[in-house]
C-alpha cells in the first residue's frame, strides 16, 4: 500500500471519492495472497520437516506462483472492465487497482519469501492444529447433501432473476451522505428553505416565423406578420409568452419541483408594478429596449434569447424527497410537455445537472452490464488456459457467477437503487471471488493425481486449501466491512454487499464446486 500510494503521488494521479477505496481493497487482496502463501508454506513445512527453510520457500513459491498469478489476472480482468464505463473517476479506479494488484503480486513473491527466509529452521515451530470445523462441515455437505445443494442453488438463481428484474439506477446526491453529516444538513436546508438543490433547465425553441393573432391590437397583428420574429421590439408575442407561462405553471405544479424561475416570473413582478395589469406585447418590446444593458444582462437574458429565439425555464428539484425517482421524473416531464401541453419534440429540450448526472448513471448501468459479459468471458478463457479443460472451466466459474448475480438480486429485492459504486459490485465480485475456485481446483488437481480418489481428495482439499479459502474469505469480508465507517452511503453499500458476495462465493466454492466435481468427475472416473 505504501509503494502504491507513493507511485500515485509521483505520477500525480488524483484520488476521487470512488478510487479512494483502493487502499482498503489493496490491503484485502494483498492479505489474501499472503494467507494462501503462508498456509501452503506451513503445510509443506509439516510434510517435509527435514528440508531447509530456503528449500521450503522455493517449493512454496513454485507451487503457488501460477494459481496466484491467475487469481491476480482474473481480478485485474474485473477491474479493467471499469475502463469501458467512459466515466473518468471509474476508469481511474480500474487502472489504479490494476497497478495495485501488480504491485501486490510483486511484493508477495519478493518481500514475503525474503522475510520468511530470515526465519531459520530452528525458530519455526509448527504446532499440530485440529481440522477446521467449518470446512469439515462443508465437506460433509458436499458429499452427502446433493439435494440440499441443488435446491438451494435453484432458489438462489430464481431469486437472483427476480431481483435483477427490479434493479433501477438512481442519482440522489443528498442520499449519498449520512443524515448527521454537514453536507446532508446543508442540502436539506437548501431543499426546505431555498427552493431545492439539483438544477434542471427547460429550453423552449420558438418557430423562426410566426403568424399570431393579437386580441388587443389588430393593426399590430397585421404589421407583425411582415416582421422578422427575431426583431427585439416585436419578439414578445402573445403565443410565446403564453407558452412560457403554460410550461412554467405546469412545472410549478409538480411535487418534486422546488423553485421555478422564468421570463414569466419577471412578468408577474411587472404586473404587480403595473397595478395588476398585464403588459401587452408591444409594451414588453418597448420596455425591453429601454432597460439598461446591465440590468437586462442580469434579469432578462438568463431567461430569454432573442437571437436564438429561445426561452429558458430554470427549476430546482427537491432532492431530499423520499419517493423521488429522478429518471421517472425526467420521463414524465418529457411526456407531459409533448402530450399534455401539446409541444412538439423540437420545441423543447431538458438540460442541466440533473440530466447530466442521470445520463451518466444510465450509461454506466448499460456499460457495466455489457462489461460484465466481458469479465465473464475473460475469466472463463483464463480458466481454459490454466486448466486446459472445458468442463473444469465451466465448473470453476459457475459458483462465482451465481454469487455475483445473487448479490445483484438482493440489491434489487431490497429496492436499493444502483449508483456509481454499487453498479461495479458484480464485476469486482466475480474477479475477486473466482480466486477461491482457482486455488481449490488447482489443489484438487494436484492432490487427485496422487491418491486417485475423489472423496479422499475432497476431504484433503477442504482441510488444506479449504482452510486458506475460509481464512481469506473471512479476511476479505472483514476488510470490506471497514467501509461501513464511511460517511459516503454508496461506499457503505459497496463494502457491505461485496462482503456478503464474498461470503456467498466462499460457501458456494466449498459446497457447489466440489459437488459438481464429484458428479462430473472432470479428472477421469477413477474410484470414487
């Protein structure tokens, strides 16, 4: 972590609210590598007590190099998928974690063996430990409870599909923070007392030439038909003013909308100053020309553009409303302007921070669904290269894919909207959780080549590499649980759900994966 932090500083790489989690993730992933190395070192030390410490280290590193390399590559594959999001903070997070994982891998195979080498043979005391109760229990389930495993897996798949169908993307900035933080309190105050936080703009486009009927002035009406509608004096026609007023009133009627400002607001003030008499179109034009440029620039120009033949309506959304769904609100406004207010599609456009942020998350959702497929294909190909066995590769990826999709299902069932952090959970979960499958299958293949018995190999693997998987999974879960202390809600969700996904993946790898190995027998039908 120190090396990586120093590298980021030297490279001038700025950390964002998303990529700031790289320190916690690096600690977790580096520790997982070191646990697998250390557990294997202890096991070899027990098996071959007569070898020197240096020889044991060489055997350990040679046996662990390829499985750890592939676990690093699969995790890198998951984080590299983030670079397709087209959102710079997310892309930076992907590159940071890629560089961080390479740093962790290098340290694990250089610094860790060097430290172990300082421990002489006489100073190492390996005590006999009892078998892990948890891994022994999971081994028994794998061998004797086929129906339980497959029924549970089927239920998880059904719930995952149901939950994923309910997923939605939401962009509530105020709900990204805990209620006791200054940011939340400040935004809540703005919402309640100052007309809302998130700005939205409606741009109204008017036809270049108009033929409008004026009730109060027939002579002006005839003259206007022959006049350029962009002329400043004659721009303020009844049709334009009515259209601005109609849209203004509609927006003001929406529950989620706070303060609405437009040219109609100025006319309301002018009406009060004019003894509650509305200004005529000619009066507006004359008044516009008489207003000093400094005042015109501050008061009128933000809401109308005579040159572009446009009007702008500014409004702010009350971001703290619990039932507010911003994407649905944008769709509703678009629909109502066209169908209830009878505006043509080319006569209006929605813009502003709300639209930008909403589009950002919607595009991120689509890109992550696509890149999730990229991660799955990439990891499957790595399994093929590592094990050179199509069946074994499928067996290896299935438990982890189920765990990743189930966590998305849980998020959907709980009604928690996806955001910039939670949307990346599935890809990252697959990348990290698949490490367990690689270690287990790699060890199973190695041990099966010696004893040629599936049941015995399963029990042995659960007591050896299974213990390492259990330890690393618990470490990862606790590591991710650190994120719950953040004041940033998406980071908390990221920590909690990724931790749960790791736990599910560990249980799946130590139950479903060995059960599939026992049924399919990918290493050949020899004995049991």
